[in-house]
C-alpha cells in the first residue's frame, strides 16, 4: 500500500522501528556505563578499611609510655581504666586507647608524650 506522499507503509514502519531499536540500544549502552561506574566505587572502600585494619599494632595497656599513663591517671580520666590500646605502623607515636568506666566505654587518641588529640 502506498501513502499519499509516495512511500510504502512497510517502509515507513521499518524506518520507525529502526529508530526505536537504535534509541533503545543507545539508552542501554549509557545505562550500562553509568551502572559500571557506580558499582566500582563501593568495592574500593573495603580494601581501604582492610589496609587500615592491617596497620594496627596491639599494645598491652600496662606497656603504654609513662606520659600516657600519667595523663590517664589524672583527674580527667579518674575512674576510667584502659582496657585495650593500639598504635599503627604508619603513626607509631599516636596511640588509640579504649577506656571503660562501669558500663560506659570511650576511645581516645593520645600521643606518646601524653597529649590527648
């Protein structure tokens, strides 16, 4: 069947379907690229956390430097007891100390000279 402007209906439908197909193909390609970019970002986060976890070096609270023990024995931490302590290989002069007082727990960062950060 021929339309008024001289084109066959089948040819017109074919051109229309061709445009729809390539539009859908283009949309799928764009969606795939954006999805691939967003799924890669979260995968990097656990590796950074794992690296930080590996750097920790556990320290016996009794073996902490004297300056830190003196700070923890002061009025600011009266009643608190150091339960866990660690440092990192990248910053051996900075200690993280977990303190406990009855049912309360707090974590502080303290340098080897006793300065709380």
